[in-house]
C-alpha cells in the first residue's frame, strides 16, 4: 500500500472532520491509504451514514402486523394478502437535479427502481414529489422542463408508469429544488431478496453496466451545501441509461425466479463501496474483491475511482457456489456485462486487491454501521415567533370572491398538472384504474381482486410554521387522499428534506417533524417501512422549508369499490364531512392574495381525522358515494371547483350554500381546516350517508347540488358580517385551472 | 388462436399484450425472444410497444435487424396476421413491412393521453367487429408518432383503403385540433396492401377491460379472433 500524507486540506476535501479521522485511525490501527480514505469519506457522508438523523429516526414506528420488511434494506415491504407484498420506497435526487435537471431526475428514477427490483419485486408504479421556485423565474422554468423530461425519459423507457405526484412552487426552492421519487413493486412474500453476503466461499458477481469515471463522490456532493460554484459540480452527476436498466430489471427477475441467488444489492450512492460493505456487514461476513476483474469503461482507472464511481445500472450479487454459470448465462442473454469479482469470506473485512496485491482492507461493519452518530444541538430559530404571529384583524376579509377563487386556481401549486403528467406514460402495464389528477392513483393488482391506492404529499409551509403540526398534517393528508379512494393505509415511506443539520434551527425543525410523523402514524396505525433523509438543502446559506415528504400506500380489498374526486352526475347532493374553522395561517390563500406566509398551520385533531377517514372508506366500500375529494390547498372553494372541472369526461356545475356562522368569509371559502372531505351522493342515498356519518361521530352537512354549467357558492352572512357569492361559468373555472402552468411556461 | 408476442430488448408492452390475449381473451400466447426464430403453428404475431434498444437511434431502426425479424417478414409474406402497436408500428415501418416513417411529435414531447380515432375501413381482419366510421377512444403514449410519407405513397395508401384509423374528435370529426402529434392526414394506423399487416400508434391493449374504464380497444382483438372464426363466446369459454 502506498503511503500517503494526510493533510487538513485532504480531509476537508473528503468532508471528514478531525474527530472522524481519529476514529478511522483507531479502527484501522494505522493511517488509511488514498482508496481507504475515499471509502470512509463516502460511507461516512451524511447521505450514506445518516449521522445527524439516525438517533432521531429510531423513534419512528416501523412495525405492524403487515410489515414484512422494515427500514434498513433496499426498500420496505408490507403484506397485501394473496401471498403478495407491496415493496416501496421514496428517495431524493435534489442536488444532482439542480446541477443537471434532466440527468439528475432521470438517475433518481433509475436509483429508486433498482431499490425495488433488487428486492425481487416487479416495479408497477412511480410517483414523484417536486418543489421548484416560482415560474416567473427563467431558471425555474428550465429546471421544471428538465426534471419532467428526465423523469419521463427514464420511467417511460423502463415501462413503469408514473401514476401520480404533486408539485409545489415557492421561491424558497428556487436555488434548491426538490426531486423526490417514489416507486412501488409487487413481490411474492416468499420470494423477497435481501442485500446479504451469506455463505463463506460463495462468489460475488458484478453485473450491469461497466464502471466509468462518472459520479465519483456523488454521495459526498449530496451531503454538501451549494453556492454559486454549484455548476462546476456537474461532473459528479451521473448519466442514466434506462435501456440498460430495463435489461437489468428483466435479468434480475429472471435470476430471481430460479434458486441460484443468495443476496443482491444495487450500486447506488457510494457505488461498489457501499454495496460490498453493506452486504457483508448485514451478514457479519467479509468480502474479498479483485478490482482487475471489474468491468470498466476505460483503462487506467485507479482503485479509488473504481470503488467510488457512481456509474448507474450496476448490481452486486452473491450467488451459490458452483452456480456461476447459470448467472452468467442469464446476464449474457440480456447483453449485460457480468464478472465474478470475488468471494465471501469469514474475515469480516472488505479486502480489495488489484492484480493480487491488497490495495484496501477495512472492517465491513466499520464502514457500513460504525460511522459517526451525532446528537446535534437544536433550538428554535429566532424568527419563529414572528412567523407564527398572525393577527387576523390586520387582514381585510375577501370582497371579490370570484377574483380570489380564480387567482387561486391560477396558482401553479393548485392548478392542473396535466402539462406534467401527460409527458409520463401513466398507463403502461395496464393496471392504472385511476390516473393522475385525482386525490390518489389507484392500480389494480393483477391476479387478485384487490387494488392499491398511492399518494405523496407534504406542505412545507405548514412545516416551517410548525414542524410538529406540519409533519402530522403530511401524514394525515396523505392518508386522507387514500381514504377518498376507499383505501385503508397500510404503509408509509418518507423522504425527509431539510437544510444544514449543523444549524441548530434546522435540527430543531427535524426533531419536531420526527415527533409529528411518529404521533400521526401511531394514531392512524400505519408504520413507516422505508425512507431517506436529504440534508444540506441550502444554497447561499438559505435553507429550504422543512419538507418531510410522505409516500403512502393504501389497500382496496375489492377493486371495484373505489372513488374519484370529480362530480359525476347532475342532481347528486354535495355533502361536506368535517368542520370548518378559522384556519387562515399558512394557507395558499394568504400567500397568493396577501403575499404572506405566516401564522399557525391549521389545527389537526388526529381522532377527528381518523373518524372522517374511516367514515369515508366505509361509505365508498358500501357504494354510497359518487365522488370524494379532500379539502387541502385553497380550501373548500378550490375543492369544489376541482370537483367540477377535474373530471375525465367533461365538466359539470354545482350550486352550494354555506352559512358564515361567525367565521370570516375567506376562512370559510379558502381556509385550510383539516379533516374535511367533499362527497357527492345520489339523492336517494343522502339519508343513509348522513346516518352513517352521525353514527361515526362525524359532522356531515348537506351543502349543495351538482348540476348546471356554473359554479355557484353562496355564503349567507350573519349579524357580524355580510355574505358573498362565487358565481362563475365552469368553462372559465376550467380554463383558468387547466392552462395555468402552460401559460406560466409561455406555451398556451 | 395461437399468438406470438415478440420480445425485443426494451419492449415494455409485451406483458400487456400477453395479458389481453391470454388472461382476458383466453387464447394461447407464446413469448418469442428476439434472438429466437418464430415457432411453428402461430396464427398471429404481435410486435408490442416499448423502447426497443432504448430508441436511442431512430425508433425501430435497430430492432428491424433482430434475428426474429426475418421470420416475421416471411410470416407476413405468407399472408398471416401481424399487428404492430406503437413501437411495434415503428418497427414495421423500419422493416419495410408498412410504408412511411415516424417523425418526432410536433410538440417534441412524449404524450400519454386518451385520443379518439375513427375507423376508416371496417372491412379488414383487424376491424371487422367495428362499424365503418365508428369512433374509438384509445390511449396513445409516444414521442415519435408523427406519421409521414411522400405524396405518391400517401395517394396509393388512401386509394387502396389502407388507412385504418385517423385521429378525430369525440364526435368523429377529423380535424387539426384532434391530431395529437402532427401525423400526416391524421393517420393513426395503416395496413399493408395485402391486408394482413396492421400498424397503429394507439394502444388497444390499454383500453380493453371494464376495470380500466374503457373497452373500445377490445374490438381490435375481437376482430382478429373473428378473422379466425372465433367468437367472443368461444374465447370466453377457452378462458375458463
């Protein structure tokens, strides 16, 4: 091994602190060489080691009767009956997508797909949660177009439908967009594969693309903040090849249908380093690899480069000894590079050789599990009180409710996302029962009578104003979206996007958000089975809003007992479940009409939430509702407008009458009170629906009727204040909502 | 009916086509790897949608060199049924089994949505269960569906009633607004002169089941069964 002078500069370049370096010396009992230093740097990066978050993540509820695989593996798995599991996870690709939007987003999709099929599951659905700055910014438009075509380019080619997602536009994300990708696959419960290097003497096999010099130190880059120099980091972004990934997917599933495979893991962040040491560490074994046998794109690559390359579409597998031939045959059938590059050992070490000479030797566990853990200081930001203080008396109540509604529908955050999802193949694999554009996507599960509902959600502004309540609401709203499809939530994955954890106010947000997730998951009895943490989301010292993105999976026992959000038929009665309060804090209304992002987020009572959801699921299962739509951004008026114009087969009007009853007009129309769902119900079912709700302790009010060509919402005043009326042609409503994003992009 | 579904590297609607013929319509389906030869005894061959070879070059341009394509050409020359859907249509064009080429969509974007197509010729082995002029709602999902050919070829194709589907409005009007991709003459699907090879950009396999909310595409598959003297009834029984 070549000796190396470890300098302060070298450590800084590798993002290792002095204490961390001391720990490395302790572990090795000597100075590391260049390759070893690089491997520690990658594995002990925030991205791979979760060093700032791990002690807090432990608080999350991860168990339940359906959980087959919890956090710690490539993805989580929950039992959906019929001998099948839903395998899912969500992951971020924020930093690469800012540097190079197309490839950053594309390889994000590639990475999450590999996490799913590595487990033995065939991916059947992708969703994404995106955050951008305002569309009046030319660079944001460039980022949006690049990210959307990157997601489309990869997912479409793979033949995995992108069935849903959500996008929020807010200037806070202008220099740090978020690209979070969710994937779900279906596996047989008895055929789940794990990343373990078991069986001393078994061959370690590399297959997929060749290793190149791209993406070296991607994991370290992803654990860094950004400044003006970010563009110079472009070489750390990988380039995706969805065609090879498609071959890799089919080859993996073919390999897994036999019995030659022992363990398998994809080479994601930190490439060959992470797959080798994690597989060995999980099993308490070691691996010995000959780097000269690793398929390479170019000659002259050093061990450092080979171990830290993040070239895409690569897999590491441990097969049963003597079965190498079968593995090689299947990989060759799919035109993939394949090579036996080593063996499983009992040393507990990752030993790397180059032409027989040892070039690195590190205990696997030290790299994978014994990284630093930090209990970083946390304290509320100085500005928190100012943020939460919102005196309603200083806000004039809405006068022109028509204009206010149209302004909200024109807000890209609320407007139709059709421009985006029409670029995604959302129907391939012929499972998509409910396409993008309803509260949740619904997919049938072939070979069963069941369907799965999928939703992703998070309101970062709520989380800024109150991280605990905001995180609770993210879980509640995701579950509510599923309930509106008649689905019972069975599992959660999260993608926790926060700023720099070395800032006490960011840690304060993080710790409180974890508490919120925990309490909401426990109340709704849904476990978190997988996830990802993305920290250092800050540019030029400005952190993003805390954004704990949630992906949730719901089960529909009988596929034909589901619902969509839009009104179906003139004459149907509109029923509102839940109670409207004066919740104006943190609303989209306050941002769009008053240019303020302030106040306390809406109050969420988890018991009420649970009751409303259970009631909705029951009503849908009993076939008593025609449509169900959750009230979220923009409140009741926006929800009603969406019910009128989001249908796949045309539009329909509605006439609604509301009582002010001591509320402000804007709070009643546009406030974002939680635990509310708009139902439409056939005339003859109304009594039954009201009775079911009453028995469930859920407030249900008959507020109007579907029909006509206008959306009319009449607010009757009280002794305190006058009423107001929204009265708009549905064509106008539709035009404003449907074309807002193309308009903002200059394409209408 | 014995159906062969060709699997190119990058095909991704192969399972969907298999599901329709086997699980929904109860026919016998063989999946044929592109490096293999066509097995004997097939009644029809399906070239499914997807991104053969990643479509990194012109769509279908590499797939036409796949070993299986020799057999597919022979099969077509014998007058037996070949249907190419989406990428399959693009491959049929590149292989010279159908006239014309595909350009990028005029929007330059991938487009996935329901469209309406008008059945221009119902007297074919692929459309005999439709009415002439019938409007079908079938989804598209492609970036290169902008059909183009030279004026002489187009005139011949039209004169021969080889244009099978044209993009139209919900009420059957063939207009520029109803054209999703810039396709010449709103062409969505064409047939060869002998009437045994069909290429279409819309995906009938995605709109052939009630659970997916639309059964219009099923008529194409039922027409193929009818061409072999099978009825829906028989196909259901075979499925049991």
